């Protein structure tokens, strides 16, 4: 598992390449897919992979930044966020929820809404929270928030509004679940799993 905890961001880029090809082929076969909510949510999954790459690989540095800026850690390479917790949050919760949303599409539109709320939460955190607390203009993940997350969120809203795919109940459930994933599934989970003696430290370059 140690190897898996360390390599998942690069596995995500392989999946991103495969998904990109699949999306391009699907769109070339039928351009109308661009207005299919499942297609939009598949693109949202792709943006998640790319966002995680910016955070953890190129340029990387997100874990150390979060541990220092948000938790004032004296062990920013492993506490409270370490490689194991990062895998649980990003793969166990992130990949699973975004992929499930793309698979079910309009049949459970509340799940799609929830994942887009998670993306919106990232935009807020990277743009304001991390920069204000860290007194910076850029942090790892900020670029993909604005170049990818914001356009896809807008695209999703336009598609579901045009096709009248969502009711008030689904919006309420989706927003509530998205907020829960952002807070309980990320912030509180990182705190709960924090271990000062964790053997799953991030490499120094991160």
C-alpha cells in the first residue's frame, strides 16, 4: 500500500490520458454529447485528475502548504496530512464520487451537484483561504481551479438548466452532500487521521 499511497497522482494522469481520448472520440462521433450531463460530468472527472496533478506532481507542494498554512504544523511533511490520508481523500472519496456521478448522470443528478460543489469548494479554498492565510498569490491547485473547475461548473449549470434536469429537492440534497464532502470528507478527516508518527511522509520536494 505504501507504493500506492505514493504513486496515485501519476496513476491519475494515466487515467486522465485514457479519459481524454475516450471523450474526444465520443465527441467526434456525436457532437451533441457536449450537452449530455453524463459527458459534462466525465469532463469534471478529468478536471479532478488534472487538478490533483497540479497539487501533487507539477508543480506539487500542496500537502506541505496545507499542513503549514491550515494546521500550523511543525511536521509539514506528514502531519496532519500524510500520504495515506491523501489517498483516502483524493482516491477513496474524490475519484469514487466523481466517477459515480459521471456514470449515473441525470439518474442521480444530486450526486453530480455534490461533486460540483466540491469543485466550487476547491475554487474558494485555493483562491481565498490558502492565499490569504499563506500570504501568497499562488498555491498548487489554483490554476486548474480557474482554468478547469470554473468553466465546467458553468457548463454543468447551463446544461441542467436548459434541459430542466433538476428539482429543488435534488439541489438541496446535492449542495448538502457537497458541503459534507468538503468539510467532513476533507478537513475533519485529515484532522481525525492525523498521526505525528506517521510512516507515510511526503517526499521533501512536496
